[in-house]
C-alpha cells in the first residue's frame, strides 16, 4: 500500500509540473513582446525632430531658423553662424600705410602696434580653435581652412609692419618666395628700387580711373628728398603686401556657403528690407 501511495504522489507531481510549464512560457513570450514594443516606441520617439528656433541677421534680413536639436546643438548652430557671417571679413587688422605721415607713425609706434597685433591674433586663434560648428565634413573643413588663413594673415601683417622700419626682414623670408622682385628692390640700390617702383606704378595706373595722376605722383616723389620713403610705402604696401596676400588660400564666402548654412534648418522665416 505504501508503494502505491508514493507512486500516485509522484504521478500527481509530474502532472502538476507539466501543467505549469506552458504558463511560464506564456509569461516569457508576453515579456518579450512588451519589451519589443517599448523599443519600437522609444525608437519612434527619438527619431521625431525636436524643433528649436534660432534668430539671426544677414545683410538685409531678420531671420528665424528652426533646426532639429537631434541633429545639431544650439552651440553648433551659433558657432556655424559666427563662422559664416560674423567672421567673414579680415581676421587681423593693422594700420594702413599710404603716406609718409602714416609710415612715420608706424615706425614710431612699432612696438605698440606689434603688441596689439599679437593680442588680436591670440584672441582670434583661441576663438577659432574653440568654436563649435556643425559636425559635417563641409563646415569642419571651412573651420580648418579659416584657421590656416588666420595664421598666414597674421604672419604677413606682422612681417609687413616690421619691414616698414627694416626692409631687410623680407630677404630670404618664406613669404617673399613669390614676391622676390619687391624684397630685392627694397634692399637694392637706388636704380634697382626706382626701376621696380616705376613698374609697380605703371601697373597701378592701368587699373586706376586717373592713370596720369598715378604716374605724375611717381615722378614727383622720385625727385623728392624723401624718395626712398615714398618708394618704401609703395613697394611694401602695394607691392610686397598685395603680392604676399594674394598667395594666401582664401575661404570663398559664396552662394554655396549660404546654401550650406540654410541646409542646417528645417525651415527659415525671413523678414527682409528692399535692397
């Protein structure tokens, strides 16, 4: 009798276990379905754009652009706008030298001018290095090119300021590679300097509305007791300076860049004045 009871108990237990197994599988399946559903919902929620407004101005327009915060941060939009619009001009400023008066001022204040130039360069360099722009190949490349442009602009401006006092700094300088005719003339005798100066003035007269005045000034300055300083002004400012600047690779602030900026927005509402 005891054996029969034990066997019966085992049979009941086995039947009980078999009945519970499907219930456990059903719970597992239900959990999987719920988890999958949650993942899909989260994915749909994250893919939905999060519009945010950014106000900016251009030459003639007040603009309200709406960008997707899932793609770009506000800091990136602000930085890209600064790179495109606010930093589109000359990055480094130094005194212009067109006359003997301005030449003498630069010579007299050379140390202060160079210190101010160094300070401005350091500020602009830090600004560009820390500027966060849209993380796209186009805008990252524009930032890199603008930084390289700043480095070369600074070197040209600094060298030019020093050359007004000492033209010999231009000899064998890497910036004089394509402008050697000016650096050699500035450090040559009167005949060499006068010849290159005359060639420069003749070229300038071709692009001027009053070519006769350009050559008349040259002849008057050449016969002046201050002829050498007049020559230095022209040969550095209009000669070496323009030549070295023309060989700096420049970022093109064109329609392509404007379209690239506009493409960062879902839409742009503009209120523009008549040109």
